[in-house]
């Protein structure tokens, strides 16, 4: 088998959208490769669900262009109806048809095939999500996780050119969510189906996606690999969205800034610039031995969270700055313990204020 | 936020270039349906427009006559009737609803649905029954006399039922369920949390009822009362039998006895103003409804047990309206029917009348179901402000009293027939006579205009319970709108569709005022037959027809109570 150059499956150009006078999407540009999984993340109301509905054809496009496989499916005044786009979708409430059996639900999108073939294909798809023996059951007889699997099977059965998932795990409890996102990702990989996942959970996005697009107020403010969003955020918003941070303030002097935790370099920012320094909790390394660049902190409280612990700290100086550190294991430092802290620069981000 | 307000928020403002385009685009259905639904609205609005035309054309000399002889009496009687019926249905409806929702006593379960039974009795039938029941030598007064120890009507006589107060009492007895039903729903479901909170704050029963429950139920009371008052305004039979000269009666006699269409149209317009006033009062009274609904979580109210004489008192109070409003008139009809069948057998004309009634009701029901489904579906597919208005307009017909509607239809129907005949003449054929005005088509048209709103309401409620994600799912799975309607909406809306059909069927079966004015020559339905018998004073012979109407009217009540029971058992299962 020869290795093909990956082709562009979905292309969105200059897409903007208004509800009344409110702009919900602003000049969105996205390209999605065949087989790629993209996560759209952002706080609620950032426009991610609207973008998904526009791609699906469930909302009327106002400005911009959407191409699927190189063919224009939506441009102003020229839109292909949702039912003619061959785009599958998994909904937040699963939207299983309550009056149809699981088999009929999955077969619903195979309308063009002869009945016998429809049945075998639907059954095969149900088998892939492990629910073949329940084919005759009604949706309400299933648990939430099973319903989610059927919804996925139904959306994938017609072999869509693109799969959209709108917060597909948000109705499930945490444990189930973790298992299902793994299963779902596996299925999408197996079927090599280009997919867009909408979620407000950054961890879910980082787990599932090849790339993540972070939306805020209708704009994509950063797009890239999960690692690049976590370790190279380009804004305070992105930094805070993907994890908790300790925030320190300072002013630049000769491309460096002095803080209660030591001196940090910010070569790209100008002299005298006020900055905020964001430090991820796991970047704070605690030890009992002092080193050249360490500072003394006092333990306030230890919260054991299983595999790791959160430690509330106070810097031992006049300002008495509060900090949170994250360390592996379950250390048992009583409050008042004096420790040494140093920062790992990989988790430190400096932005102009 | 409710789904409706969400949809509202998503609907773009109707002005502005981009917005204007959306205003008129029925995205996934094309213009075809839009034209069709506009035509439907026209069909509802045509009678109103024609009414206006006739009233304006009316010669000036009519007004002095109307003003000095007809209107003062009619206005006064209508106003008194509405006031009396309004007070009675609010008092009866809300007190009964409170009693069965906040308290538990022997027989409560059975009574709480039996209190709906009077709905099965149309106003003209209760009046018809009581004319005989209340007669000085009738069963009611004779037994009262025996009970009290009098022996002749000269010694003891109840006031004549043929009076304003009699009319108020009888209408109130059959119309209070319009208030009882929605208010009970508020008390037993939405108000639960709050009433329990009030109890923990040491509020007594009186304070809870007047200070909390009643204000909470105000929107429901407003809806129910306005429906009841529209029925009261629409009533023709009861007022006429009991000698109350309301606006409806005046319209009817102005047209039928004096053949004075402009005069009738003028009174009809006046009546329409009253209807509009009623609607606006209702809207005003429930302006905060969305707010109250949105903030409550459903919590059924825990009932307090009434024992001893308190329980007996509650039982008696609840039985009274059922006895007076259903058991006595229905029992009377059964008795008369039995006598009639025993002594003179079944009238041959009755069968054809029954057939006429069933045919009309069936045709109306099927058409109303079809139209309502299409309208609601279209509204769901393209939630534009225009469609919202269309649905609202198409529902306007319910508020138009039957006589007003009939007067408004007479003109357009005759006009249409004239056109058709002219067309036939021009093409060299013999004129075909009265195609619409002289046929049952006119009746079905009138029924549809009046009852489409009921079907619409039921289907809209049915549709609103289906999450829109079902539509989106079907569409992303390649379904055309037609397949979506057929495979998803129709099966899932079946309960709503069936209940809509049941309600329209029963309402068409018992419709009297419009039927009287629009029916073809020598065409009788059960209702007009009954009216004719009562007008001639031969009450007994109308009993069979009346009983048939009441029996049909029982169907939706039985369905309703079965539905409620099923919901109860669903709710109590773990």
C-alpha cells in the first residue's frame, strides 16, 4: 500500500455569523485533513456549537465558505441542505429516535440501500460498539453510555465524509466519560473518519484530538496540537483555559522580571512593560533542601487528590503571596512546614498586561 | 430559559437587509407551503373582513333602531351574564381545584376527575334539561316540597329558572371545569415547593390559599376564565331558552327574523370587540406567566388529610357541582330517552340526523388534523416571525363566536357561488345553484375556522415536547423534510394528534350557533334538532339527540382521566 499525501477534507474560509445584531462567529478559518480529529474548545457561548451547526447545514450560512472534499457545500445564498451533505453528527442528548429500535435507529441513515443490506450493515455497526445483541431494544431501555454508543454507531453507519460530535460525553458521569472517549477515539481512528469534537472540557480535547482550536467570543484565538496549547499558550486566556495557574505581577527590567519566586526572562517584551507571570502548579517543585534559585515557602494545607496532591503555600516574605503547587504522591507536610520552592520554566508564561 | 424564549432569542430581528431575507425564507420547504399557509390565514380572515364590509354598508337608519331597541338590552344582558358567569366559574373552579389538590378526603381521587364531567354537557343541553327539571311540577321542586312538607306549588316555589340568574347558574355549572382544570394543574404540580415552604414558615391554610396559591394560579385562572367567558358569549341555546337576550341571541334574531344582514353584522362587530377585550384582559392577567413557570421546579403537593365532619363537608361541596351540572341533566336525558324509546320507539329522522352530524364532525376532524399537523410542522421547520404570526392568525378563529363567524361567512360564500354560476353561464352551461352556501361545505368551513385552533394548540404542545435535536439527527442522516415528518414527527406526535382529533370531533358534534345559521335547507344535525324541539316546547323528543351529544362529549373526558392516571402511576413508580 502506498502512502498517500493526506488530503484536505474540510475547509472553512472567512466564516462569520450573526444572531440579530450580535456577532457569534468572526472570520473563522479551519482546515481539516482526512482522518484528523479536531477539537473545538472554549467557554460556553463562544460560538463553537454554532460553528458545528453551520458545518452540518443546520444553520444558514451568512458569510464565508465551507468546502467538503474540495466541493463548496455552503456559501451565501448557495447552500446544500443538511440531508445532502453526508456529514454525520452525534448530539449532546444523543437524539435517538424513541419510537424506533436500536437497529432501526442505526439503519435510519442507510435509507438508500435495499432492506436486507441495510439490516446487515446496521447490525455490523451495532456490533462494533458492542450492542448487537440488543438490536431489538428501544432506546429508553439503555443506560446513558449505551445510548451514546448507539448515537455514535448511527452517525457512523452511513460512512459520513465528516463526523461532528457536539459535547457527546457531557451527559455522562466522569468514569464512564473516560472510558467512552477512549472507545470513541479508537472507533474514529479505525474508520479513519475526519471528525470535529465540540467540548468545553480541555482535558477531553487534549485526550481526543490531533489538533485543538480554542475559541473565544467567536474567534479562534489559538489552534495547534494539544501540547502546543498547553505548553506554549499565546495568551493569558489560553493559559488559564487549559489548567490552573498561579499569577504573579511584575515589571520588566532589561528583559527580565523579578518576583517573589525569583527572576524570569522575557526577551520579546519591551523595557518597563508591566507583565503577569503565570505559573502552572506542577511547575512549582518543592524540596526540603535549599538551592541557588529556590525560595522559602510555608505549607498552609495539603489536599490529597489520589495520584497527586495540591499544596497551599505562602511565600515567606513580607508580601506573603499565596501559591498552589501540584506534586505527585501524598506528602504529609503539617501546616507550618518550611519548604524550598523553585520554578521549572516549562510551566511559566509571561504576558504583557 | 424555556425553549420558546430560546427560539425567540435565535430568531433574527425582522428588519434590516439580511434579516428581511430570512423573514421570508422558508429554508427547507420552499415557497409552496408558505403560500398555502397564507391562504389558510386568509380563509380565517375573510369572514372578519366581510363582516366589516357588511357593517359599513349598513344603511344609516338601522343604527337608531338598533341603538334604541336592541343594543341596550343585549349589551346589558351580555355584560351581566359575563360578569355572573365569570364570578361563578372563578369561585367554583379555584375552590374545587384547591380542595382536591391540597387536601385528601374520602372519594377525592374519584371526584377530582368526576369534576370534569359537566364539560360533556353543552350549555344548550343543560338549559334544555333544567327547563323540565326545574318546572314547578317537575321532579326537583316536587321532591323538595315533599321533603319540606308542602303539598302544592302555590305554597312553595323556587324562583323561575327562566331568568338571568338561572342562565348564570346553569352556564357556570357547565363552564367551571375550564377554570378547574388548569388551576388544578398549577396547584398540584408547580406550586408544591412554594406551598411546602410556606408551611414550614408557619403559614395557616387561609393565608396559604389567599396569599400564595391564588396569586400563583392567577395566569391559569385568567386562561380558564377567558375560555369560559368566550363559551358563555358564544352560547345561543341556553340564553334563548331561558329568555336572556344576549348579543348572540340578537344577532341570530336580527338575521333570521328580519333578514337584516347589515344589522346582524353590526352587532357581530360589537361582539368581536368584546372578544378582543377578553383576550387582552387574559393576556394582561398572565403577563408574568413565563417568569413564574421558569423558576419553579415540579414538585407535587403533599395533601393534608381531612377526617370527620370536615371530610364530609369537602365531599359534599365537591359533589354538588357534579350532581347539578352532570348527574341531574344526564339522568334526566337517560330517563326521557328511556320513556321515549319505550312508548314511541326511535324516530326515523334521528338516524339521518346522527349520520349528518357524524359526517360533518368526521370531515372536520380529519381536515383539522391534517392542517394542524402541516402548520405545526412548517412552523417547526422554519421558525420565522412570519410563520409565528400565521399560526397565531389561524388560531384566531376559536375566539370568534359561532354566530359572528356565520354572519361573516354568509357574504363570501354567496359571492363565491355567484362567481361559479356566472362562470358556468359564460361557458354555456346551466347554473349549478348554490355550491357552498347551500351545502355542508359551508358548515365544514365554519367548523374548521372555529376549531382549528384546538388542533393547533394540541399539536404545538406535542411538537414542543420533541427535542429539536431529533430533527437535526434525522436531517444529518439524510432525511428529507417529508421523510422527517412521516417517520419521526408523525409517530411521535400521535398522542397529541389523537387528542386533537377527539376534541375537534366533539366540539363539531355539539356546535349549535353557526350550524343554525349556515346549514342547508332541511338539513338537521343532532344539535339543531334539539334546538328545534326545544323551540317548539317539545322537550322530551329532543332527549335522545341530547343524550347522544353528551355521550360523545364524555369520550375526551374519559381519555383525559385515563391519561392522568397513567401519569400518576408513572410518577409513583420508583
